[in-house]
């Protein structure tokens, strides 16, 4: 089963995909946001080509664990995904994933200009990997869906 991981932002959507066993995440793409329909069409193409069965979206909780204004925007986006694709959509705490992605890219000596283009995809990968790791812990050695 393939799981799609998304880092939803105001300008870009970072996209990651799991392996078929649901153990590892890899960065897939960065969708430049245009409008709702074009954004959903771009995601639809990825969902179809990778035969995605589940979606995990980064949920931007505050550092104290409470929900803020961004959570409302992400919640609306999740509801659109559920309605449009008929797939289960899970919200996953994305606290500090963008910072972590930026740090990983800096440590890999990625140039600043290229870092900006990759950070959303890497953040999506971190979100999805966190979800997959949690599934593995809860269900034994590997996720069972």
C-alpha cells in the first residue's frame, strides 16, 4: 500500500510517498500552489500514478500542542482531499519539521537557492516517516493496514 505525505503551505505543497511496505518515505515532488483546482489536479495525478490508498497531511500544532489559525486552513484542505479522492486522510503533528528539513539540507551542504526548492519535499518526507514509524511501533515490526 502506498501512502502519500503532504506538507501543506500557502505557496507550495511538499509531497512524499511511502514504499509499498509502508516502512520508508521518500521525497516525491513540490507542487507550486496556483488555485484549488490546479492544486487538486496535480495531487490527483500523483495519487493515480502511485496508486495511493491513504494520505497523511502535516498538522501545524503550536509548540504547546494547541491548534492555531493554520490548523483551520489545513483542516479545510484535508476535508477537500477526503471529498475529492475518497481516501482516508490522517493529520500528523508537523511541529518543527520545516526547521528540521532546513537543518538537514544545510548539513548536507545544499546551496541556499536549491534548499528553498527542496525544503517542502523534505518536510513532507519527515511528516510521512514520522507517521510510518509510529505505525510500526504500534503494530509490531511493520505497519499493517
